[in-house]
C-alpha cells in the first residue's frame, strides 16, 4: 500500500471539473495542480468556501474537498491525493 502522509508525493490524481455543491471524488485532496492561472473557489475540509484570486499555474498546496464552478476561472485543475 502506498504511503499517504503530507510529506509524500501524491498516490492518486484526478481531473477536477469544477461543480457547485459537488465534492471531489476521493474525499479531500492534499493539493491542486493548476494548469492555467486564474481564480479558484475552494471548499475546504470544514465545508467553508473561499475564492483564492490570481492563483499562478503550478501546485497550490491546499487541502480541499471541492472546487466550485462559480468563482473559478483557472483551468486545467488536477486534484493530488
């Protein structure tokens, strides 16, 4: 079985299709890869929604259980688990 701690690389990845009121497929992810910069409306593990603005392309080190379509302009999003 693969290691699943915050200091190890991702054990699974899934493309994210932003959707309001829909959780990511594998519970909370450990980070999000952003393909094209923009804003991301993230639902954190506690269920609180926050729009993070001007997110650069690359790895966003945030645990999230969902990404809303409303407020999200970044594209090419991939959940890292």
